[in-house]
C-alpha cells in the first residue's frame, strides 16, 4: 500500500505538470481579434529553443498577434 501511495505522489510531482502544460497548449485559443503566429513559433524551434520553452511562451500569449 505504501508503494502505491509513493508511486502516486511521484506521478503527481514529476509528470502531472507536464501533462497539464500539454493540455493547455493543445486547447488554447487566442483572444478575440488575435491569431497565433505559427511562423514565429517554428522560427524559435528552429533556432534551438526547446519545445517546453515554446509551449510556455505560447500559453502566456507570446505568439499572439493582431489580425
């Protein structure tokens, strides 16, 4: 029983934040009057930024540009 509880705690601490970030990124819509700049997102990935950095910036609205 202790092993099961320990595994659940490890899952919540290690894997749950990444899963939540991915779900937010996959389901995010830009605000009204804005669109997502996929070109800038691809450029950042090509210039060596990690996927997690790009997803965090996108979730904060860093790639939203006016239409």
